[in-house]
C-alpha cells in the first residue's frame, strides 16, 4: 500500500508516524493557544473600563471616572506597577479575580487595588505648594516625602467617587482627622492664606452671644467642613456643670444669666422650677 513503505513507517494502528507527529504538534499548539487565551484574557479584560461597567453596582464609579480629571488615564496607568515585575504581580492577582467575578460578581476582594503613592508620582512629579485658586497651602513634600502618606488617604474622592458636595476633591473634614490641634496644627492660617479668626470670635463674650449671630451670618462659610460642627461642642457638657453644679447653678445663674442662655432658653428653667 502507498505510504507504508520503509520511508513511511507506521505504528501499531497503521497510522504513518509523520502524520501522527503532526497531529500531536497541532494538539499541543491548540492547547498552548487555549492556555494563552485563558491567561491573557483576564489580564486584558480587567484593564478595560467596559469590563466593570457591566456590573450595575460599579457603573456609578465608572461614570465618576469619566467625569474626573483622570478620564484620559487608563486603568493600567494607576492600578498596575511599572515594569515586568509590576505586570506579573498584576497578572497573578487579576487572573483568579477575573474568574471569581464571572461566578460570584464583583467583590471588594477582587477589584482593582487602590493606587499607591508611587503610582501617583508617575505623573505627579512636582510637589504642589498651593491650591489652584491660591487660597489653600498644600505642603505636599511634607506629607508625601517626609510623612510618607499615600495620596489616596487625602484624595480618596478623586476619581471613582465624589465627596459629599459632589466634587472630586478632598474635604476639610478629611484634613481635620490629622489637623486636630494635637497630631497636627489646627490653626486656620497654617493652611489657608486668606482666612484668619474673625475679630468677633476673639471677644470675651463670644461664646455667650455667638448663637445670636446665626440669623445674619452664614457660619458654614468657615465651618462647613463638617455637618456636626455645632454638635461637636454642644453635645459636650461644660466644665461648669461638673461636681456640685446642681447645688451651685442658681448662684452662677444670678451672677451671669447670659452664660446659661447660650444653651438654655427661658423655658428651660421652668421644666424644674415651675
């Protein structure tokens, strides 16, 4: 039979060995191709914004990204470390995350990680000193180079989420977590170039009369960084109410009735002294 001469040896099944070898090569090639697809597809997919937009719970975050100043920066620009090692580290995480999301949907454990300080400094090479409008002092070198604070600690509402006012910028409440007067200075002029303590706040009777000013002055101009600014003070009992204050409060009220009216109105006393 043709093809079964000495130049074309056959195996026990009667198939020419060169043909069988070729089949094996095709099979190995197909397996390698499938394996590459299974490995490359997750890495490629998890770097595409459209991949996350198919999950309803993540569409808002992607919409915020498209409206932010980082809209032209792709996922890899922030979420993948540079170089081969960075790529391999990302691939090692993205491949199992990809298949996990296909089965269970997105979870906090299989989403892109928060960029670190080095990722931000790939583009932001200068240490900004002031805000764009010139009002706010921003000593980035002190925060980044000296204190080693990761950028997302302050700029958590920068790309995928907006702050409570709907902007992609830090809120003062975030600053006050450190600038509390103990860990870091809480003096206005340390950060703000155009804001100082108003003269009215330095008057001796300010605590007694400040509540009367709310009808004509917008306190949120300076104190809008927290929704609970007033409550932070008013929920704390004054030092004068410690010890035997129940016994002594009548005497103190006679000495300076205005101090009581800072927190209590005229009807308050009648709740007990009717």
